[in-house]
């Protein structure tokens, strides 16, 4: 009987830890969408260690301009990765959809830093500022800078965790001033 209660306590603690991990991942996606209004969609697949941020352009991006941006993007990320000692380039692709363009940046990595997300967002914003769909909103009472300071500018998107039967695959987007996070 004592062993059963002890085992039950351990199971409850593991269950609470799992819920806490899932909430922290959802909170991270919400934070990123609030911090970077130029990010259109975020897909975070923990099991496959994939993190994808997408940007939507109001225009159909022609192939030559895309190649020029892709070259510039790659050069900037190589310089950044040389500085920090990483060797895992994110993949940049474009998808033309009904006269608009979705730019997707996908990392297959165990760690994504705030600096990487900031660099990628800044590069896209600099190149496509007039053509980028950005949700404008009034300043929120939520202090974004306080979370950045707490995290020291770095956060771990894909913390090590044992494989389980359930695969967390979060999908987050913004619509009409609200942020939605789903586990698909």
C-alpha cells in the first residue's frame, strides 16, 4: 500500500512536469509572436527537433529576388554561426500562394537562440519591410523586455527529453490581435 502511494506520487509529479513543459513551449511561442509581429506562423515539432518560423509577403516574390535574398541570408547566418561556433544552417524556402509569398525558415537543431530568431527576423524585415505583412498593435502591458532579461537573451527551444509515445507538435499563429497555439 505504501509502495502504491509512493508510485502514484511519482506518476503525478511526472504528469505535472509534462504539463509544465508543454505550457513552457506554448508560452515560448506566444512570446515570440508577441515580440516579433513580422512572424506569421511558428511550427515547433519537438519529436523531430524542427523549429520553423514563417513570414508572409504581400507580393509574389520572383525567383531572382528570392535567390539574391537567399544568398545574403546565407552569408549573414554563416558569419553568425562562425562567431558563436555553430554549424547548423537553417533552411530558407519560399512558397508562392495566390499572389503572396510565404518565406519559411526551418532549423533542425537542439538549441535555437533568441539571437538567431532576432537575426532572421531582422534580415527578413530589412529586405521586405514594405512587402511584409506585419500585425500592428498597441503596446501591451506585458513587458517583453523583462522575459528577455530573465532568459539572458538565450533560450532552449528543444530541451533534451526522452522520447515518449505522444509527440508534441505545436503550431502557433496570430489573427486579429490574438495568438493561437495548437498541438497538432
